[in-house]
C-alpha cells in the first residue's frame, strides 16, 4: 500500500511539474516572439493554404505538434520527428473547410538505415467563385486551386537530437493564371529527458517566388517553437507551440491528448491566431490493429466549422 501511494504521489508531482514547465516555457515564448514578430500585413503572401495544418489528431490539439510529432504527419509539422518512426506509414486526411473549401493531404514514409524518407501531397479546392468587373457586373464564375508536393527526410543526430527538412513545389491557380514556387522547411527536435521534448521548425522558406500575374511573391514563412510532455502512467500527452508568421503577429497553440487502453483517444486544444481567430478545438481517435481513424472539429465563428477526418496505416 505504501509503495502504491508513493507511486501515485510521484505521478501527481510529475504532472504538476510538466504543467508548470509548459506554462512557463509558453509564456516566455509568447512574450519573446510577440515582441520580435514584424507583421508585414495580414495574409499578404502567396500560398496561404500552406498554413492549414494536416491531420485530425494535430488539429484536434489546436495544431500544437512541433515537439510532439511522432507519426507520419511529421511530414507537415516537423520533419525532424520522422527520425523517431520505426516502420512504414501511409496517411490520408480530408478536411471540409469553411466557405466551400476542401483540402486533402496524403503521404508515405519509409525508414532507412540512417534516417527516414517520405513524400506528401496536399491540395486545396474551391467551388466555382463568382467573378465581377470594375463596374460590379457579373463576369461568370472561375476556378481556383492549390497544390503542394513535398519530399522529406529526417535523421537522428546522437541520442537526444534530430533534424529534418522538406523540399516543396507549390502550385497556385486562379482562373487562367497559374504560378509555381519552390520552398524549404527545416526542423529540429531535442529530447530533454524520457518524457519531455522541445522542437522548432522554419516552414516555407522561399527558394523560388510564386508568380501568378506580374508580381512575384514569396511564400508565407513561419517559425514555430514548442514543448511537449508525456505522462505514460495515464497515457497523457501535453503540448504547446508558439508561432511567428511572416505576415502577422505571433500566437500560441496548446493541446492535450488522453488515450484509454491505447485504443480510444480524446483530444482538446486551443488554437491561437490573428483577427479573433482563436478557438477551442476537439476530436477523438480510434486505433485497431495497424489502422487508426481520427476526427477533429475546428470552429471559425460566423464562417462555420471545419471538419477533419484522417486514416493512418502502419506496415
């Protein structure tokens, strides 16, 4: 009985310490990043769809994944996390977004002797968009769509460090105008101890600007740093990220994930963002054998809600 009480007290103390660590680190990150972020105007870059996260698990946790990325969705969130994966995985995610937009994301990863390689494709489609001339007269409807293809690699550097990167080709089309750009993601992870990790990722660094009309525009670069903690005794994951967008102010995302008997998982999150975009997120997942199925819901105020469905297969 005494041993059981001591174990319970140790676990409670660890949870309190983890929560305190996340709170302190998050507040420091937000205060530092907010003062250093230089907003260049809201959504002034091309390829804005690249900011939309991938995978129902991540979105249910508010998009806090940069230090937690431990499955094939590390292809999007932090390619350094690929180095921790031991078997091949295939993923597919579909999102019913607001304003008649829909987004798909699919990828596959393969472990190698010295690292993990992968590739992914994401696309965003719109229903027909009504067009108008300078006199507000209807000109009929037109189509628009976006596609990104990534090639990824992640590898361990010693026992505590991991690094990874993505090379991406981005295509954006509006009516008869189409532009193609090239970008780069760079990620790193640091395992502080058995239960706590930190991560950072620089996304969408422009190697070749995307030109739709006469002006060539850069991709929406973001810097995200985060911390994640595990409480294995109760199958609990906690994560917080702080992000600096190149075209807006810094914001914070936080999430929690609880698994019951390693099969049924419940998730909650807080999504930060500009222009009153913050909201609570929620979702759940179920694993059976080598498959897992996940769902997430994200509210966007008067615009409605986004719904994410993801399937994952390990082989």
